[in-house]
C-alpha cells in the first residue's frame, strides 16, 4: 500500500468541520495501517472460529440444526444494523474514534459469547460482536478507499488478504485452543482479549492524519460533476441488491460448510476445520481480484465471479469428494466469494458515489451485504431439513447467484468514477 493518493489538501471529510492535516510520514502510514489491518485479521478470526466449533456448541446446549445455523450467521444481523448508521457517522465525525470504539465492541461481544447461558443470550452476544465488526468494516473501508483513492480496488484486495489470513487462522487456531484447554470457550476469550488490546494500541498508534484524509472539495467538483449527487443512486442501489444476494449465498455456504462436511460427508472436526481454512487461502487472491477491478469493467467481472461461485457450488455439494478435493473446492469458493465478490462489490460501491459520500457508500455495502447474511444460515438449515444437503446447496449457492447477475444488468458504467488509468494528474 505504498501508493498514496495525491490529494490537493489533507482536510477531514468535506461534510464535517475540518482543520488542515499535514501529510503523514511513511512510518506513520505503515505503522497505522499495520495496526488497523491486524485488527481486521482478528475480526475475521472472531467470525470464523464459531463455525467449526458449532457441533460442540450444539452438543452442549442441545441446539437444533436450525438454531445452530441461525447462531452461525446471527452476528451478520449486527453488522447489517451497524452499516448505515456507521456510514452516517463516518461522513461527519472522526473515523479514528469510530474504528477504536468498534474494535472494542466486537472484542467484548466475542468474549461474552463464552458466558452465554442459552440460545437467546448467545444470539444477543453474537449480534453485539457483529455491530462492532460492521462499524469497523465500514470505517476501515472508508479510510482505505479515501487514502488510496486511485487504487482502491488493489487496496481493498490487500485488506481482503488480511481477512483471508484470519479465515485461515480462525478455524485452525480456534480448534487447537479448544482442544488444548478442553473447552470451546477458550478461543472466544483469547481472541476477544487480543482484539481489546489492539483497540487500546490503535488509540495511541493510529494517527488522525491517516484516518481523516480526503480529497479537496474543489477537486471533487471538478473531477466528479458527472456523478449523481445522491449516494443512493441507480448504480449504488443495483450494487446493493447484488451485494444482498452475495451475502445470502456466501454466508449460507460459510455458516454451515463445516457442519455439512461433518454430518453429511462424515469428516472429523479437525478435517472440517482444515477444509474451511482453505476458504481463506482462496480469499488471499483478493489482491489479484482487486487489481483486475481497477482495470476492467467491474460489472462484467462481478458477473463472471458469480458464475464461478455457481460452478464451484456444484463441485462442493453434488460430488462425494475426499478431503483433498474439498480443500481445493473451498479455496476456489474463497477466491470467488471472499476474494472477488466482496472486494469488487465494495470498491464498485464507492466508485458509484462522489468522494464526499464514501462513508455512506461503505455503510450501504455493509448493510446490504450483511442484512441478507443474517438470515442465510437459517434459510440454508431450513432447506437442508426439507430437501437435504445437495438440494439446499443447489438452490441457495448454485442457482441464487443468477439473481445477482440480473441485478447487475441495471448498473450504468458511465456514472462510475473513472478507473485510475484514465485519470491525469
């Protein structure tokens, strides 16, 4: 992330009362982003650790498959609720404050999960952690999308690599800690404590000169007067609809994939955790997906990505694959779902609005993506109960992406911010 935006001024967001901010030093940039990216990695670990431990949690509490599927993705409801309010706050107040507070919220929610006495209490703690994760995601995307304005796709790809690393480490480290301490609660406590420590570090290490940068108002008007004035325009709404389908597909898969491997293919918990971790390996190719998103038609790229998700889903659910093949399939799903869909929906949403609305664009993406994600596990579990694993996978993960492709046909490319290679300084 060494290429920074050559903004005309280093002021705070145009909609907020701002004061001039000097350009941060290279050390400040590297240190600040290192802390923020590390906190996002822990964010990913917090999300992913629940999935492979779900069979143990269900066994202890006596939860049904439907209740377990609901719990697996219930944190996304908190992310959905947090998205739009976070976007509003980010366009008006300090992004650093939102970041620090959000990291602390999801860390406390993660630790509290280990204290739950039943379904309702655990669901509430999962939702609280999701609120913090949603706030942090919106804030981090706004900071990165503004700071790396000309290469935001590539920058988001780098961020997704950190997320993919968390997806890899979350199941593996989580299962190892649960085995070591002979309790599924141990990973939640330790991961949450790590996040809380990072929140304190970010308070002192991350500079406002890094988080509050923005393009000058004059440059915004001169370069983007062809853009719709409203952050909620034809392109952003169409992308939000596509993002909503993406959340339903991706988290339907992620939430119950380990359970599918254990209950249907009879893998061990360790084997299921290994296969689930390969989603993260595929997600680390987000750097390539983001690089492509900066250079090709993003609508076309997203359509092709959805076809990749559908094809991979057929391999996952319609074949009796061995652990080796499932690891390969999981890595493909990670590339298409985490690496490309998430990265390019996110950057395309910001390109669909003027720079002063980047915070709201981030919030809209988070809300649209995670509102549907919150119910994806419940829907998938219900389909499994009525149709079985193979048919459930066919309907929710193989065929549903076609609806997203339909939504993307409404995207109007001329109303996007021009790709970097078309710009001149």
